[in-house]
């Protein structure tokens, strides 16, 4: 059974956005002389098909971030889908694959340990967890690049507006509490709590943005 988020649900609020991060095996990046996003783009353009791109599975946000990067940079990398971030990261650390646009929280420990070289986050703003790390839009520079995972609350279509607004207010209040905000930021997440109207606009924009990327890449969910 499939659902249409614009017809079957009533948006309540965006809870948080979680940036992806562009990472390579640190030793391989050093050996190839790739220190920045422009370095990576230049190498990929000169060596089409030589690099491959890991993901946590077909159709995931990690896969789609890579496909968007390929389409915006005119590069080609072979997609290697794994069955989750953990095995994909192990493939990256063991030099079986070359690059990944992983969810920031799952890559954080390997970045801090120096096993992965992080180039940029994929959100449209820097992450509080890595404040010195540029966005891909800044580093590329790739104007308009943004590919984050996000989590939100929705109610069944037809839920009374006063209930939707009450749920949004209480969720926003919780997200603004110091304890919850601190925990989310520490994991690389960006708390929101926006209005139902703003969340509905985000869903609409995401559908319009990703539909051609999915179509052009031939991506499918396994």
C-alpha cells in the first residue's frame, strides 16, 4: 500500500534535519591529493568511472545525495549499495569503496578518529557538531546544493486544525528546551519545530526537487 503525503496526512511540524557528510577513506584521499570538494570534482571529471560511491541502500537519502552531487557536477561514479550505513562505512574504511554521503551522526566517530576525511556537510547551513566544516554549497561551490535527511510529525488527513496546531506548539516547545536541543545538536541534527504550513511547503518542495533526480538516476527502493 502506498501513501501520498500531500493527501493522506496533515503535516504538523518538522522535528529536525540531519545533514549528510561527504567522506572518503582518509589515507586514500591523501594518496590521491584530494583535500577539498573542488579537488574531488576535478579528479572525478578527469577519471570518469574510476571512483565508486557507497550508500546504505538504493533510494536512501545517502544514495540520493550522491546522485544529486553527480548531476550537479557532471561526474560519474558507480553506485555501490550496502545493506545499511555500518557495512558501507566499513567498506569505506577498508578501501573497498571511495566516497560516501553518509548521515553525519553515523560517521562522526570515524571522522574524529581520523579514519575518514570529511570534505563538507550537505545541508544548507553548517552543523553545530562540526562548525568549521563548510557546506557543499560553500565548498564546491555548488549553488543550491542541499541534501539532508529530516524527520517530522504528521497526523491523519482530516485531523482538526486546532489539534494540529496544539501538537505543533508542544513539539516546538520541547525542541526549544535546552536539554533536547543540546542532545540533537551534539548528534549533528538541526532542531526545527516549524509551523504546519511551513512543513507542508517543505514536503512539497522536496517532492518536486527529488522526483527528477530519482527519475534520471533510475533509483529504486529495494
